[in-house]
């Protein structure tokens, strides 16, 4: 019967934890590198119908082949703090493998149709594009 000391046990657990963290980190690096976060302010901010229509249009963008992930959201009912801006109506968060993928998206007929068919709903749009580091 082998005797496992506390030091041996802690060392084994620590190595397992390092392996788990390394595994998570390698999974994260396989995620798309570019995020495209767009915030929309509706002309009729209180219109549930306009919001639903815009959300429908945003979801159509998932059909573009370079879009890796799409998240559509509305402001969350989180704690009100000075640094939180929840004045927008709807947001979209798209992920691309690279800048070229995002460029293809910008010129894609589905994206152009989205702008043509839904831009009458919003009064303001703000975009944040980021690249993973």
C-alpha cells in the first residue's frame, strides 16, 4: 500500500489545475479574433414592434459566411452605475476570424440589404471593432 503525502497530493492537484487552465487557454485562442459590436438607438425607442423588427433583421446577418458567432441583445437590468450606458435599444455582437472576414461582411449583399431594409428604424449607430490580443 502506497503512502501519499500531503505534498504529493497538493502537487498532483496543482498539476491538474495547470492542465485545466492550459486547456481553457488553448480553447480561447481558437475563438474568432475580431469582434464587431454595434449599438442601435431606435427612432421610436418605446416601440416594441420596431425593436422586434430590428432584431429580426440583425438575426438575418448570421447567414453571412464569415460570421462565426452572433449575439443579439437589449439593455440588461443591471445595477445603475456611472460607467454603464444602457441608453441604446438593441445591440449586435458579431465575431469574425480576421479583418478580411469583417470586410467581406461589410460588402456582403445580406448586410447591404439589412442596412437598406432596417436603417429607417434607427436614429443613431455606434460601432466598436476589436481585435483579440
